């Protein structure tokens, strides 16, 4: 499982990092994105859904993580 720590970054950077990393990954692999920007909390899962990836959002208290399975 790969991970991106985008805490302290504001959108669109967390989404950009996520998209770039997913392009390098194979179908079935998982990516964990850590972020604290409220816009990213909405845009990353929405972008994943639009592109057919599975995304699960978890509140970590002060930040959140999105677990993405590439399709």
C-alpha cells in the first residue's frame, strides 16, 4: 500500500498528487492519502468515483485519510 501525506497542502495540490500517483499504480493496488484541507475531503472521493476508483473516507480527528483502490 502506497501513501501520500498532503497535510498542510490546499487544493488542488492534494488532488494533483493523488492523480499523479494513481497514474503510476496498477489496477487493484491501494493508495492512502492523508490530508487536512476540507476541499480535498470532498474533491478526492468525488474524483475517484468519476474515474471508477473505490474510495473510503476516514476521519482521523484533525485530518482525514482516503483509502483508494485503483480500478
